[in-house]
C-alpha cells in the first residue's frame, strides 16, 4: 500500500450528499479483482451519457478539475453496499483524499485499508473548501502529520484521526503489511510449535 504523508494537489468540489458506492463504481465494473483500470468506471453514470459520451458539465470532466487528487464531497459519502472497489476506483483515477462532513462506516474503513485518506471536517469548513474550489481556487494541502487541511487562500482546518490508522497510513501498512511487521516473531512461534507439537505439522 502506498504511504500517505503530505499531499499538495488540486481539489474538485462534488456538492452532493449521500453518494453511494454504486454511484462511485457501478456494479458492471465489479467483475474484476484487479485494481488497475477501475478509474475508467469511477462515477460512470455521472461522467458519461448512456451512449458513453462525456458529460461536459460534470465536475471531473471540466478542464480546470482534470487531475484532481482531492475530492470535496457532500455528507454521508460512500454509503450503500460495502464494495471495496469504491476506494480502488477513486485511487486508480488519481484521488488520494476525500473530504466530507461524514462517511459511511464500511467505506471509511476500506479507505484506510487501501491508502485513501478520508478526512472529516465541520460543515462550515467543507463549505469553505467547496466555495474556494468552485470560485477557481483549486490547490489544497493535506498534511497527515499535522492533521491539517490548508485551503488555497490559506485557511487551516484541523481533522481528527485514530493514531493507529494514522501510523498505518504514514507507513503504507494495510492489514497484511501490519501483520508482516511481526514476521520474525511468527517464524519463532511456528518453529517452537513444530518442535513441541510435531504431529501438527503432519496434519
């Protein structure tokens, strides 16, 4: 998993509440477990017409928001089904951080397991970022070490994060990576088990 520490990037405003995981990545893109290429299906029904043509008015299709790595979204982002493809699609598209007033619990947890930083701010702070992004100011800084978001105009907002999750994000540790930190201890344990209970090895 790619570590997250400091991000200077372009932000895109998506002032819609209750964006569910089927809107983030529709069901027809769930046939693969390969994370590469899922960005093509991100917000597919919002980005494209039924004929497959780009909707020029959708925020991520507009030239000034191309390459956005920070998404500022409405309340309750990531609700709906528990598909892990949702953070995969966002990251494959280039998004490394989503800012909202709240996230659905399962989506929030999946983000940390995949290196996508979900940031919860107060409604007025999210609105301030929305206003600046819609007004033409796009460059934002997200600093995980300081737990701050700095708006294009210099407004500084603090966010809370569980210390254990912060450590994992900063060190690029998913559940497997975290377990492998104890690889030596695991090897010692297995060796002792093999000596003390050799019949288990034959099972």
